[in-house]
C-alpha cells in the first residue's frame, strides 16, 4: 500500500527531478504541496503526473510559462480525468504539430549540411549573407515559416 503523500525526497526519487527543481516548480505554481506542522512539504501522489508532464513538455521545448498556462487549465481540487488531459492535448495540438514540423525540417536540413559541408551556401537554410533577411523578422528566416505561410 502506498502512502497518501510523498516527501520532497520521495517525489524527487520517483520523478527523477532534483529537489531544488521541485521547489522551483512549486514557487512557479506548477506543482503544489501541503505543509506539515513542522513546515515540511507533502505532495499528493497525483503530483507525480504533473512533474512527468512538466519534464516531457520541457524536453520538447515548451516553456515553463506555457506549461503553467496548460496546468492552470486543469481542474483544481480533484485529480484530472482523461477528458481533462484530452482537452489540454487538443489545445496544444497545433503548436506541437508545428514543433514536429520544424524539428523534421531541422533534421533534414542538417543532414544536408553534414553532406555538403556548407559548400553550397546558395541552398543553405541557415546562411543569411549580410543579414539580408532581417526585414522579415528575427531568427533563422529560411527555417521558420515565411510571412504569409502557415
């Protein structure tokens, strides 16, 4: 039988996240802990799912601000249901699809870079001679969607 709550050390061991990061997540409002009479943190076991969601989201490049907004959309006071998580997933679907598209493009373009050794700068999607694409906005303009594109 599992205990109803976890100490910060237990949550760290189970989640693979350092206690300092868990305290930071709590400070940002991403996870929540009750306090004992001695002011020690006690986490509900359901916080493991939130920490897993945070870790995976960060791994795919989602900012903590975006993660907090998503977690804030989940109900408080009860464990989120599969329907709650599905609603969150639907809200992120377009953004995640765009990240997947960009990651695929980066992978494919880097394969080309490795093969050519940047000898064909006319086709390189990272090369921007004399910052000629600055008027289109910041960042790697040939990799990012161009104005008017999806």
